[in-house]
């Protein structure tokens, strides 16, 4: 493990934690949320998770997000 990882408390790979977490907040952005998620997933860096936090969208954001599985997590809360 690189010393900077140890020094800054970054989880080691044996704990199965991603190195990078990308949090995407959204509200009624079904037209764009798929592009945002795909943009993260298309990066060459692979040790990543995507967390989409939906603040009670009334459009079809949930339907768009239903096509994704790990490493994408979709969390919906009331607005």
C-alpha cells in the first residue's frame, strides 16, 4: 500500500472499498442524469462508485436510474 494511502486513512483494497466515490445530487433531471452517470462510468479509472441522490424528483429519474446496478447506487428521499 502506498504510504500516502496509509497516512491519509484511505481504505485498502482488501476491504473492498472504492478509492473514489462520486456523489451526484439530482432533482427532476431525468434528461441529464443518465449522461452524468455514463460520464463517470466511461472514465479510464475504474475503482469508483457512483451515488445518485434524488431529492424527490417528480419526473422519470427513478426509471432512468433503474437500468443501473453496481457500482451505481440510487438513493431517493422526499423533497
